[in-house]
C-alpha cells in the first residue's frame, strides 16, 4: 500500500526577544563557525550560534562593517571597513578589500558584461565567459593631453 507524502515542514521561526522587538535595537553578524547570519541585541559583547555553538565576538559599537564575496569559494564575508585584506574562514583565500575609489570598470571584450578591476591591473578575466580583457592603461603624456 502506498504511503501518502506529507509536505515539508515549515522552517522554524527564529526566536527574537520581546525587548529587542519593542526597541528595534538589533544588529547582525556572520557566525565565525558555520557562516550563518546571526541577529543579536545591541550591547552584546559576543553571540553564541544556535546551529554550531560557536561563540563570535561582536565588534565594538560604532564599528562600520562591509561585505565582499570570496574569490575562492564565493562565500559572503563581513569585515571591518578599512581593512586592506580579508581571509576567508572557509577556503582560506586572502581577498583584497578594495574601497570604491580603488577600482575601475570595463566591459568584457567578448560578452560585454560590466567588469570591476583594481586600478593598475593590465587585464581582467570575465567570470561569465572567462575571456581576458586588456585594460589598456597607457600613460598619457602632457603633449598628448593638450593636443587632443
């Protein structure tokens, strides 16, 4: 006799303390163990993950955080704004943390996808089609600048 299939159970709703709901004073960070996003009340100094039980230290109040995607494993990484590099805790790739004024844009020479690259690079590889586009940075002399 066939067994009837039941629908998947709904995922549990995360517990939010009542005082945090009323004051709206919550923040978030990435678990240092399993990389899940953790919500915590403002003022906490550390957060224990309910999934893996890792304790993650909370950055000091007023610390501005930024995010980037790891170039090795594509995990979302959070870091303190102003850092020059970030090491991924999953694949240990060291990622350059660039501010907006340290990057430039060019369209892929094959698929026309907009690509971002660090100033000073000679070429950039497209992550969509793997085409390598020359950036073509050639220094302009003063004479060329005034004659154009």
